[in-house]
C-alpha cells in the first residue's frame, strides 16, 4: 500500500484554505437575521476607507423627506452616521444630541471608527424587488394605521468595523431609509456591538434640534453591546421611527397630556424608577411622532374616597 506524502508547505496551504472557507461559512451564518441584505451578495457598493475620516456621497434615486426637509442625496460617513448637506468626519466628542446645530443627522452608531483596522462599509438602493416588499411588511407591522407601500429603500451597513485605536472591537450595525409617497421611516439594526472606549451615541437629530432622539443607553460605551437586545418595536436589535415630520407636527399641536396607571406606587418611589418609566413612555410616544424636545414629568395624584 502506497502512502502519499504531503509537503509541509502544501499542508499549510490546505489548512489555510480550509480555515478560510470555514470563516466565510461562519460569517454568512452569523449575519443577524434582522439585517436587510448587504455586502457583495446583495450587490452593494462598497466604501472602503483609506482613513478613518471617509465619507461617500450617494445620489438618491428618490427624494427622502426628513422632518419636513426633502433631500436628494446623503453622505454615508465612516464614523457611523448619515448627513445630508455636507460630509462629516466628526466622531461625537461634544456633539451629543440635541446638538442644536445646522445639520440633519441619522446616527445608527456614531463614534470614532477606523475601517483601515477592520471591516467594510457598503450601501445599496432599491426601487423594485423583495427588499421593498420586506420594507412594506415591516412598516405596516410597526405602524399599522398607515397602509404604507414602500417605493424606495436605502440600506447602509457597517460590517464588522473597528473602533479607532482599539483592535478586536468588531461591530456590526445597519440603517435602512424607507420612503413611500410623503411618508418616510428609518430602521436601525444592530448585530454584535463591542464595548466602546470612545464617545458614542445612537439616534437622530434635526436642524436646531426641533426633533431628536437618543436610544437609551447608547451613550454609555460599556452598555452599548445591549443594543442588539434593545428595541422599540418588539424586535430585539431593531429600532423604527417615522421621520417625515407630518405626524410629528400633528401630535405637537394636539397632544395635551397622557395618563397611565401603575399597579403599585412602590415602583415609583425611587427617582431612578420614575426616570425609567418616563423614558419608556416617551420612547413609545416619539415613535408615533411626539416632538422629542417635549419633556415628560410625573405628578402623583392621590385618589381618596368621598
């Protein structure tokens, strides 16, 4: 019986190829199910930064309305946010929402990201096909009173990117812009998020901060891994917002107050618990258009028997 010998070099190459193949299979399997299609398989345009201050201008196939401002282009900035009027190389620092600035910002995860260390940023637009069907289904599930039909979608994905000066911090997240007629929505999807030692935040802001939202806990670098479990639409890892501004203005003019019942006042005795209750209530109202600049206060009313 003959025995075939494999040279050490060939053996090394075979092992390398096996590991590489296994890695590709594993990466495909671990892509978060809530993510919209992305990467080369989805035909994305890749924006591979040569430095950590890279922005890509995207001419939109369809106008996108963001709180009463209509945009025909957006900048996909490598530091985890979208802007509309100009590119941005900023990485938060003092730019904590509300900024009260001159730019509309959509920030799925705004921090100091260095794509040269790891990862890739890509984007894709859709005007037909299954992605529009999926977007239509998602928005009608989260906003059931609108009878919405998507006619345009932009998906921007930061896939396994790293934080500046911190290796081993693979982080994946995605923002989806959805438009149909005069209605506009954004989805923010989160996969594995590494602990951040840099300043970080997630949410959106508008010109002069007439409307803004910061995902609770997203400005805590130690807490942001929990983004993949957080949600405002009962889908772990996903946040959804209506952002065209129509409902925002309507509710601003008509909401006077909100009444809620708690089973026990013991839940509200500590100020921290009060803040948590108000924060969760405000999240739900902002989702349906309550101006995020409105602050909720809790007043205890003691009901007595006659």
